[in-house]
């Protein structure tokens, strides 16, 4: 059970994250100040720095949390086929469509570093398969590249449609 302090901490953290995302809907990320974030979240500057080192940390830590959730959900499932992993991957990003498109809209897609999560995803996907690390990185890199193209196109295809397109392109044995 969460203590009141822990609930307050999480609530404040979430308010700061949402404030930045909301501000990014109207302003470029680089133009947004910590003062604007704390005003929008209705918290003190001290509270902001209790949770984050700077505004860059807000988005990165949020993506860290999201990616950890995704990897955890993949790790819980056993014997996932490539179709299942692809669908889960694209559904994950579709669930966070507003944030992803907001970052892309402002040209701020380099703010977030998820490279270490791609390596972890490759490990989870292929831990029971005999593939070289190069083969693993090729597949995961392709997933990342397709996701980026999907974002650039406005994420109009559903995760199911996107997965079908990719599966069609994979030669079957």
C-alpha cells in the first residue's frame, strides 16, 4: 500500500510530466521554461527540482518509465512469436500517440534516448533463439526505423495493420 507521501510524490511527478506535455502542444520544447512547467502543474520550483534535474529529465524519465513498463509486459509473456512482439511494440507507441506526435511535431524526437531499451528488447525477444547479436540488432533496428516512419506519417495505420505489413515482408522458411 502506498503511503500518503509516496502518493503525493507520484501525483506531483505526474502533474509535472503532464504540464510539460500540455505546454509542448502549443510551444516548442526548447522554448518552454521550468517556470512555465511549474505554473502549469501548480507546484513550486522546489518541488520540480525534487523530482527532476531539469526539463530534459522530465521527458527522459517519463520515457524510461514507459519503456520499463513495456519491457516488463513483454518479459511476463512467454513464447511470444514475432507477430506478438511487433503488435505489442506498435500498440505501446500507439497508446502514447499524443506524446510521440507532440515530440515529433516540434522536431524534438532526439530529446529521448531509448537505445538501451532497444538492446533490452532484443535480449528479451531473442533470449531463447540462436541468433547472432547482429541479427538481433538488425531486427530491432528495423522495428525502430518502421516506428519512426509511422510517426512521420502521422501514425494513421493501426498497430495491427502495421504488424501485418511487416509480417508480409518477412520470408517464411
